[in-house]
C-alpha cells in the first residue's frame, strides 16, 4: 500500500482529518443531475478517449431524440419535485443542438406554466470546435454553463485533441473560448486530460493551470490523468492505444504531488483570509463511499438506456432501465443499483481502510470495474494519483509556514 513519504505531511494530514465526521452513504431516491448523451458521435479523434467518441463501445443511434426523453424527464421532475441540473454530454453535444434547444425550451415552458416546481441548471461538456451564432444564442438564452476540453498550449493540445485527419484544434478552440469569455463570461470550467505526452514534453499540470489562468482569466480548472480502461472498451481511434497516454506511476505521482502543492499554495495566496491551519479546507462531513455522484446522478444514452454514470454504460448489471419503460420498475431498479454502489465503502474495503487518505479520498468505482473487474478492487494507478495530489496539498499547506522540505518525497510501495 502506498504511503505518504514525508512523516511530517502524514502527521499533518492525520491532524486535519481526525475530527472529520464520516457519514454512511444513503441510497436515496434523489436525482440531482441527469446527464444526457445527446450525441454518440464526435468530430474529434482524441487518442485517450474512454468513450469511443461517445458510443461507449455500443451500437446505438448517433443522436438522441428529444421527444421520448422529454416524456421521461417531465415525469421525473414532477415525481422528484425537481432536478437540480441537466448536463448535455457526448460525443460532441453541439452536433445535436436541436435536441438541446428542445429540452431547455420545454423546461422553461413547464416551469412558467407551473407544471414543475423547480428550474434545473443547464450544463454542457464540449470540445468547443463548433460555435456559430445559434449556439451562442442558445447558451445566452438558457444561461447554460460550459466546460471546455483543452489540453494545454498548441504544442500539447494539437497532439492530442485532433480531428480524424490528424489536424490539431487549438487555434479554433482558443478563438471560441475568447469569444465566449467576451460575450457571456463562459466557459465556467476548462478540463484537461494529463497524459504521457505532457510528461515527455516536460509540461506539468501546474504549468497547464498557469497557462489557462493567464490566457483566459481565473475560472475552474479541472486537470486529471489519462486512465486506460484495461477491462473496458476498445480504443476506437485509428489504432492508437490508451496505454500510449497513460503515465507510469513515478511520473504520475511526481506530477500530481507538484500540482497538489501548487493548488494549495495558490489557494492560500489568493485568499489571505483563509486560516493557514487548513481545517477549513477539508469538506466536512465526508460520505463513506467511493463516489457519491453515482448515488445522485443518472446517465441516459442516445438509445434511452439509463445508468448511474457514463462509466457503467454497457454493463448490464448496472443498467437501471430505459426511458421507454413508462417508469415501470425504475424506482426499484434505481434503489437496487444504488444500494450496490453504496456498499462500496472505504471503511470496509480491506485496501482502502488502511490507506493514508481513506477519510477524504474519492475515486471512481466504474474505473475500478473497467480496470480490475470489480467496484470493490482499488486500482493502484488511481491510488497513486489521489495520494500524490493529497500529499502535495498538505505539503503546500506546510510550505506556507516554511516548515517542510519539499525534496523529501518519492514513491513508496504500490498497491
């Protein structure tokens, strides 16, 4: 089992986490977010794409039909007294703008007429290679928040976020981001996949964060490593292999230790009023499960099949139902599958309960299933990422008081 390398960091983390309240997961009927895979195709061909360009390895329609999904969503919104957020996903969701428009418009109409009691927020994950005036107006009309996939400056992005003919997309995406920033302050978030290509070129996650902030202004930056689904889906990207972009564990640990330290020091520098003891920086209470999102969300494919999240698509044992089932059996199936997921707890997992960050770690049971065949078998690669980032965060906290030797770190035994 991987451990913190620096004993002082280990002691500080223990002191910070000892007082955390740990709550058992609750398998509820709540649905906070509905993720709609409105397009199972993409205009890009990224080598690390876990979603096989939006089809998730399945044979399914290219585009979601809005009308049948609206019947399901209205029934859901009325019965559950509202949905907090609807996220449009893909593939590339802007390939199916009409569906997005119909769904957003319907919710506004239902809310105005009093048929539903709550208006959801709308969100889109996009590569932002498509942005015409109709899309801009859609974003503005429905106040849609945007997450854009961008892997760094041109020398990186154009090697990874490529069209089927190999052309890079940075120049176009960059132009579209700047346009949206100017018009409506979007995107809310920029998401980068950190790969072996970044490491080979000597670009750290912290450098990506700096680049994004300097170019687009401060917003939410999401940087996470490329992960190969060993037991999951084939790469459908012209023979390129996921493994080409997965880092070795030493690279992974070093990169995200550095990034965790950077994030913490930047947070404290940008917010001088934050107490330097770090107590306010940990979310309290913590839920004792691997991932609480899959206990709150549902994901709907273009063919109408319903899963806890995109990572479970194609796994029949985690299929909740279909939007065409008229609600028959949906509640019972949702409760059954959420109950199964809520039993994947850190406190009872033989590996997780001895982990140094067991109280605060959040990992992905779907990735564990894809890579190891079970939602109960932690993956050493993901553990390296989480522990490296957490140790870096605590190191950054300590560094603010000048009491840590930043060179005293490394990689210990892996899972």
